[in-house]
């Protein structure tokens, strides 16, 4: 290949690169703590379809709807010592396991969580935070459809939380993460036909609790 050919190829590459259009900065419309959802199905089975594929049938949904706060440079988000949990709970007596609205768990099947069993339904989700000791709390208190500062009875986030509506309090396993997770995350892991592990993790902390379909072996 002679010098002229090489120069022509270089010029062609430069021209091709030069014509790439500049993009406008895209608009992103998100609230400060965007909504999130964790979901799993238990108790179902896979069956073959007439077309030769497969589909999952008779599964029961377990869904958690929550908001996902972001660190944005903050560190030691859960605090230490006597101040543990205060940065995320604020003035509330308990953490709403997220931000904004009350975190909700919806289950289509009876679940055993720890040594407790809950019926199908919708439950408020909270976490009682202590150093290395998290307690998962499920609660049936009525929730405000929209925040009303004059409403001193119904829930909004963790505001007005009343422990008399708690139907389950189960200890969680708390451990440290090697990396720092930027956004609070709830997820299901190690899912089998009838069991799953519920995980909550943020920054360098991960907490978990096992659940199963009630009555399943």
C-alpha cells in the first residue's frame, strides 16, 4: 500500500468521524428518590405450550413497591452508635424502607416469614433500625392516598406510624458489603419453587430475611 492510499484512508476515517451528529442533552424527569419495584412468583410451574415453547402458570405474585433514595455523596448513611438510623428515619419512629410514600408488600399467597405467617393481602413495610440488628415490620395501618398534614391517624411514609397495627416483627440478618451501593435496593434472591430471600441493601449494608409459601415443604 503506497503513501497516497494510506493518506486517503486516514482522510476517509476522519471524515466519517467528523459527521457524527452532536446530541442535545436529554431531559430526565425523575423525582429525587425514584419509584422501584421488586417482584417474584412462587408456587407455579412451567408447562409446554402447543407451539413448542413453555410458560409459567399458577404462580402467585409477591411484590414490593417502594422508593429508591440515592446517596449523592453521603456516607455512613445509617449512622453509628446512638445516632444509628436517624439520618434515614428523620422524625419518624421507624424507617419506611425507602423514601416518599409508604413501602407496600402485596402477596397473592400466604407467606411464612421467620416464625410468623401472613395471609394474602397488602401490608405496609418498615424496618426497625439498630446497629447490626434490623427488624422487618409488617403493618396494616390505613395509608393516606395523598399526604395531608392535618391527618394525624393514617400513614404517609412513616409519619403517624402506630405499632398497634403491626402484625409481624422478624429479625433480619445484617452483613457488610464490599462495595458501596449508590441507590437503595429491595430484591428477591435465591428464589425456588416455594421459597425466596428478601434483601434490602444500601451503601455498605445488606439485610435479608427468608420467606416461603406457608405450608410448603
